C-alpha cells in the first residue's frame, strides 16, 4: 500500500510538467454534378462542369487542406515553456458526382473514380504529416525568458511547415502527374 501511494504521489509530482499533443481533422466534400449520356461524353462532361482550374488547365478533383495550430504555455517568473500543442486539419475535397445511371458510363466511372479519390486523399495525408511535425516541433521547443518570444517562435514554426506543405503537394502532383501514375487519369479507361 505504501508503494502504491509513493507511485501515485510521484506521478502527481511530474503531472504539471507533462506536455500534451492532439491532432484532430475533418474531411468535407463539395460535389459537382456531371451528366454524361454515353461513354464518349464522360470526359467532355467533366471538363465542362468542373469548377477546378489552374493556369487554364482543368482538373477533376481537388483537396484543399487548412492546417491550424494552437499551444499553451506556463511561466514561472524565470522562463516560459510549452505545455501543450494541438493541430487541426480541415480538408475539403471537390469531386465530381455522377448524375446518370448508364451501364457503360458506370463501368468506366467505377474503375476511375476510386483512383481519383485515392490521389486526393494523398494530399490530405500530407497535411496530417505536416500537422504532426508542427505539434512535435512546438512541443520540443526550448523555454524562453519571455513568453512573447516563445509565441513568435512557435508560430514561425507553424508557418514554416505550411510552406513545406505547399512544396510537398506540388512534388506529389509532379511525381504522380496529378494522379495519372495512380490510375486517376480518365484517358486510361476510355
């Protein structure tokens, strides 16, 4: 019994110095309807209705991830240190939704569409990876004598990783040719 009490008191003594991290995420979907009336019209219908365009090029899917962070700190008259860090990733997917029920269109759609979603989910995974880096780096920060300096450095870490996320997304699209190497190119199925 005495040993148990010592363990409990020992745990309570270190409890104030524990650092806590928590990543949360949400995934939302915005669909645009496509109504191809034949296999030959799938690509035409997608290109006509997609709201996604970059530098004049049409895309059929898009993942837009926002990474936010917050942290808490403690101060003891000598120094200020991080006690917790949390990140939140919100990804909104813009994807087509098939508005017809034709057999030849569905056959192609059912082969292609899951691969398009897989590619877009890859962007979300990159955002989660960056969120983890933000949290762990902020939690590993050294104490500062001024809390304002600690806050500035922690936010600079987050913004630096957001720049890295932009670069990772570009590299991912270059490496996969916007999902083509993952089977997300409709041309492979027509």
